């Protein structure tokens, strides 16, 4: 029996397993076939398969509200990105300058690639849509330039975005921690915590109702752990100061909250996994508990890149952390964390001998920039792209003379990369690099 004579329910059962390129070809066969392949269920199945590869909680949460055309757009864009990310010296579909409204030091593309948080040197934050000329929301900082700043995004327990910013105020030798939760569907950006601590903060991470800050006071290095309500900032237990007994310096480290129970640390001497102790009931106030904690699992490994850059840890519907990726000097490290508190580690050499001065990684894709990796045309800068495990491509992006990349942020779902570029003595500017664009025709 010819395919087009089969009952509709059989069509649906067959087509949901086809790759996107086959679906697009079959839509051209006949009007009836195009009608069948326009069904919402077909594109919903395609999106679900794409989310298994690149898990984006914000996209998953919004699926029931997305019209069929939006589902088709997201599915086809995901297919196009898979191919574009592996091409060498690819020209992006579009490169757009985004207006900058303060002197930025960091920027973070939020999941989905439509919203951008820009961070100024005093801790001020702007939230803006990448296609709009002005910020929707601005939150003021402390009015004093901070030093040794850090910035990181993650997901809250309800799968909104969290933004944690830290920096040191040299005028009074204190450090500040700003924590925001962000919902881009409304949109809104609300402050959760604004802390001032008498320590030097080196790294920080938030998630699952936990805020962890790696700090140093005198000769002592430790992790300050706070159990909080991610929306109100209310303490849910007494703070803990944990001595994790690292073999390397906290200054060269990255923290990731894997779950309410586990904290992952990456430093220049390897990896370690630590269990977060249970809180003491009814003791939200008072001095922090002092705890010495041995690693549940660790791996000694000399890493070249300082500080190490770990991917954000995202989780599926089961909310189990699966993998952490780290791009070191010409090597990709992958740690499988599916069965906590153990882990397995593999190291894969990169097919190109180009290390990353600046790197942004996700769960399936990464991008990095090396100032010595020049294209034949010096008006173009070269961004290296990677599809895990190690399929490497590159993007060629136009720039102004003598511009350097100060920071970059990747949204692996949309394939968008935001660059913070600066010439000596001038204010920074933002470029939005869109590798596949907004058309899926």
C-alpha cells in the first residue's frame, strides 16, 4: 500500500520517528503529506527529541503554550544548528550590535537565547531582549567599582533562571554577593539576596535552594554554604562554613551545585564531589556551623586552563545531574555523574590545536576564542565551535580594528553567541552572533 494511503494514526506513529530533514522533504511530496506533517504532535515529538540532547527547562516548561508554528520553528532551527555548528569558517546568518547602557564587565545570554543580562562594574544589572533597543529592567549596584568580579547563571528549583554576581569593594575590604531570579516569560528580574561579607570571594554558584561561595580569609580557604528560598531569600537553615581540604587553590576553581545534596568543585589539581550536610532545624540565625568535609569522590588531574571553566549542569525531567564538561588546554573532559556520589571521567583530545582564552560551554555544544587564532582577514575574528564529543567548526565574525573579546556567552539552544568587545580606552560594545537566524523556511 502506498504511504499516502495509510490511515492518519499510522502516519503520525511513523513520522514522529523521522529526522527533521526527512520530514521537511516529505512535506514537499504532496498537499496531503504537507497537511499530515503540519500536525502539532509531529513537531512536539521533534522538540522533545531535541530537548533530550540540549535540555532547556525554560523551553520545556513553555511547550504547552507554544503554537504549532513556533514548535516547527524551534525544531527546524535545532536541526539547522546541528549542521552549522560543525562547519569550518562558517559565516553567521546575522551579526547585530546591541546597545549598551552601562560600562559592562560581564554579559549572560539566558536560556532560549532571546534575553540578555548585562552586568556593570558596580554590580548594576540590565535585562533586555536581544531584538529591542533598550533594557526592560534595570537594577542598581552599589555605586562603587568592584574588583575580582564573577558572574554565573543557573536554574532555580522551579526552573526559572538564577543570576549570581560577586565582587570585592577595595574601599572597605568587603565582598558583595548579588542573587537574582529571572523569569523571561513575564519578564521580571527580582533581587533575592544582597550580601556583604568580610572575606575575599573567589567563586560562587546557586541552585536547588543552595548558594555556595568559595572564599578566603587570611590564609584560610573555605566554602560558605547558605540554604535559602530562591524567591524570597529567606534562610532555611543555619549557614555552614565547609573546609573541603582542596589540594589546589580556591582561586583557580569553579563551583557547581549539582543537587540539594551535592557540590562539585573543579580546580587546577582536578575534580571533587562533596555532600552538602543537612541543615540544623530551627537555627536559621547565629554564627555559621564549621564543618570539615571529605570528598565523596575525587580525581587528581593537572589542568592547564586557569581558572577552569565547567559547563552549567542542567537536568532532565528526573532532575538528575548527568554530566559536567570542561574544556581545558586542547582537551575536552567529560564527567558522568548519573550515579552519585560516584563519577566516571573521560578525556578527549581536540582535533584542532587551539586552546581557549575565553570559553562558554553547554551540555552539548561549546564555543571558544583564542586571540592568536586569526583569520586571513584581520577584520574578522574566529570563534571555534564544538559539538560534543569533538566535532569542531568555526564562525567568522566581523570586528572593528584592534578590538579584543573580553567576554563571551553561548546559548546552545538557539546557537546565539554574545560577545563583549572593547578597544583600548573605549567603552565596550555588544555583538549578537546568530549562526542560523530566525528564518526556518
